[in-house]
């Protein structure tokens, strides 16, 4: 078997596993969209759908990890190919965790509905942050599909907007609880929802960092934005 044929087979395997990651990302996106809908409408049915998707997401993560282990064992990749396989593994882990956060939102929505305080809580203000987080994950997946380091830098910057939305919402929610202590229990559930949304943004940010790792060969985790921009330029 020629080296060219081996290379072609390896490229095909890389393409197949990358496609699986995009499929998993689509499932997690659906999970997040459904969780946001459950929150906006306080829909117990939508919250239950999120929990059902979670099982499939977890199974897909295990399957992709198995495929990656097989490829590494058989092909023994080096340099950029190895970085790509590592990044795929890290990306699937972050997608699974983003799905966990969607599941957490769904469970909190169910708890809020059971409390009977649903319509009294300022949940609509979370929609902005939730939409930002969902959009950021979509951009991260698009950038990963193209291995676009410049798009990855833009994602890192945009994550700061979600953090600011989270901080602003926490301050408003504290004021709300102080004005009506009877809502403290349900409001704390809403606080956990806000934190879950923020973490979805963090997982998108992590994926963006792995894109830069693949393209530039540099681990930019915990680096300043100035340093990251200089690496990508």
C-alpha cells in the first residue's frame, strides 16, 4: 500500500470524525435552543425534551472518543494532525459539558414551575445572555469546521459580553430578592440558570482556544488577549 493511499485514508478518517463532531455540536445547539425556549415560556414539555437529548449527546461523546483512540493507535499522527485529534477530543468534551449546562437549565425551569413563582420572576432578561451564548457556540462550531483562527479570536472577545450580561443580571436579581424575600428560593434557581448560560459561553471560548492551538501550534489558554492576537497575526 502506497504512502499516498495511506495518507488519503487518514484524511478520510479525519474528515469522518470531524463530521461527527459537527453532528454532536448540532445536537447540543438544539439542546440549548430548547432549554432557552423552556425558560422563556416556562414549558415543562420543552424542558423534558432537553433531558432526552442529553442521553444522545453523552452517547455520541463516547463514540467519538472511541474513534479518536482507534485513529491515534493505528495512524500514530504527528504535528498538526495530532493537534487536530487532540482538539477534536477537547471540543467534544466541551460540547458535552455545554449540553450538561442546557440540562441544568431545563431542571431549574422544572423546579421554578413547581414553585409556582414562574410568572413573577424576571426571566425575560436572561434571553439576551442566552441568545448570545447560543450564537457563540454556533460561531465556535463554524470556526472549528474552517479552522479559522481569526474567527476564534473574535469569539474570545465576544465571550466578555456574556460575562457582562451575567454580572448585570445577578445585580438585578439580588435587588429583586431583597424587595420580595418570598421569591428567594425560585430566584436562586434562576441564578443557577444564569450561571449555566455563562458557562455555555465559556465552553465556546474553550473551543476557540483549541482552534488556535491546531492552526498556530500555540496553547493560548490563560493568555492575555494581546498575546493571543500577536500569535494569530
